[in-house]
């Protein structure tokens, strides 16, 4: 076996300049693909995906010590770790089945407790004693009802379970008709980027799989054969297309 043929089979050379040139020659395909998927993303966000809305309340946690069951804790509300611990504890108390079933009854909404569980997010505000609770659902007015229902039910549940604890409402919820998701701008930009990336990937794969001889450089770089002559394509007038002939060095 010829040494050059052996080397050709041992590795495959990827010409990045050639790939970039091939993509640039068909850049219009990349642009069209980007705009097509951008339009798809816009349509999904504007007409297909159901928008969601949110409502929030803020609660002040006031506690110097409390007990849960047989365990006692002494926590200073002025300490940072105290606020974090209390917020985590109250979040667990908020998102349990008994509390959520009371919440559904208080708010007068037609959801299961599992549905309401997924709607609620809570945590401390800037690691302070203030706790923020946000409710997100498909109806802004039901989000308001659930959030304000939490302001009624959660302090009652905490008083029943955590001895010496209290919670005050800092800010109640109001209905916000401005949707929080999906973002039309984000979906459109994401669609455009995906369209560009996918089209470029497909074109790269097509270039790498293309074993057609396009010019003399391809023969030299791929097979290391000398070019003896270029045969013009006489069937197409006004073009500079050639056929190629090479001589095997083993002959």
C-alpha cells in the first residue's frame, strides 16, 4: 500500500477556512433559518403558551424563641441566620397539605393542594426578617386571592405549631394584569439563535460529508496527488468549470 494512501486513511483533515467559506456562500440560508425560528418562537409566546401572572405579599417574622414539638430553639431576630432559619421553617409550614387545603378554602379557588403547592414561592427578603411569598398562576385575580389567603392562613398555622411565634402582614397582594411569562422578546431571540445554530451545524455536516472534488486544492490537500491537467467543461459556456485528472504515484 502506498504510504500516502495509508496516511489518508489514518486521519481526516478538516479545513476550517473551507468550511467557513462554504457557510459564507450560503449565509442567506442561515439568516432565513434564524428568522423562521424567530417567528416560531414569537408565535408560541404570543398565541400558544398560556400566559401566567403573579401576586406577592410580604410578611414580617417576629420571634425571639420558639419550640417545635419537643425541640426548643432560641433565635435572635436581629441575626442573619435567624431570618434564614425562620423563613425556611415557615416555608415548610406553608407548603404542607393541611395549610394548603385551608388556603384553598379561604381563597375560594378551584385547585387541588398539589396545584397550589406548585404556584407558591417564598423566601427572606435580602436575608432580613421580612418574608416574601409570590403566587403565580394563569389568572391574575386568583393569584391575588391565593396570596392574600396566605396572609390569613399562614399566621394562624404558625401560631398553632410554633410556640411564641407571630407574623404580621407588611404588604398585601394586588392583582397584576401584566403577565410574567412567557416573554415574547426572549422566545423570539432564542428562536433566532437556535435557527442560526441549527442551520450552521447542518451545513457543517453537509460540507464534511461532501466528497465531491470542487477544485485542485481539494485533491492536493486530501490525496496528495499532483495535478497534471485541467479539462474545461465545454458543455456550459461562460463558465470556468474543469474536470480533474491525477496520476497515481504507484503506476
